[in-house]
C-alpha cells in the first residue's frame, strides 16, 4: 500500500528507480560473466562423461575391527598408515599386506593419520583431541617414544605433515586449523574461518607447501596461507 501510494505521488521518481535497478542488475550480470562465475550445476552440464575404466583389487589389507577412518601413503610408495574406529593405528607393507606396526590409542575413533615426508614418522589422533607423533623403528615399539605435539579443544579430524617432519598441520571439531612445531610441541599459527567442525585439509603440491585448503561441516571450503618459517 505504501509503495502504491508513493508511486501515485511520484510516478517519475519510481520509474527512474526501477530503471536504475535494472541497470545495476545488468552490470552485475556482466561482471559475473567476466569472472566466468556460474553455478556448479550449470558447469557440470558442460563436462563430458568419463569413459569406462576398469579397476582391479590388487591387495586387501585386513586387520582393523572397526571403520577405517583415514589412510596415508608413505613417500616410498610401499608403506601405508591407517587409523580406525577400533582405536588402533596400523602401519602396513602394501606389497606383502603384512602389518609392520600396530599402536593402540587411548581412545576409539582414531580419525586422522599421516605419514611424515621422510617415511620415518607417523602421526595420528581422534577423540583424544590430540595429534601424537610416533617414530618408526623395527627394533622397538613406536609407542615407547610417542610425543603429543598438538592439542585442540575438540576432536582431531585430520592432520598432515608439511614439507618436513618438523611441522604438522591439524584440523579439529573446534572449527580451527593449526600449524605446530613437532620438536617443541608449540603452536606456530592458528587459522579461523569455519563456522562448523573442520573435517578435512589438503596442502597444495608446491615446494613451499604454504597454501592449503580446509573443508568443514559449514559446507564451505576455505583456502588459507600459512606463515613461512625461515
């Protein structure tokens, strides 16, 4: 009613505002076109279907008694670390399917695990809110020299070493990601940007590894850059 009354009193001004709104809308569409910004469903319609491909099972690694929640390859392309709902972290020889190490965690739901770039350390964590690093040696149990290097205020959902064994990146149910110094177990940098639990992280394949992306329960993927340490 108020809009109709205003239009009746000032027909020229309302028409001018309508034309201005249409002009602004057209400009926004032009800017969107310049950025090639389209909806994901529209972009998906442009993609060609993948050709059929054949996948064969090469090995089956059996040993966990619960859901396998995370796995990571070693840099030697032979060994794998896995973590599970059964509260265990296992290190496998993927060629022989033998278990080389088995570590029982103080909690179930070991949600995250990662191999260090050198292949001599692994890290894992979960509902204990911690990320613990284990040195690997065939002579002794890795649990005897374990070291808790990171602590969040909620569960640890993911972790990944950077370009060396001396720094590790973690994601948590407390909605943050964090970069830690492994030797001193100190926080280097904390990252905030999610409104829900962080569920995954992945480092960019660059030499410096200073850019990473995180995904969370807020339906958002956040691209972040960590501070370089010299």
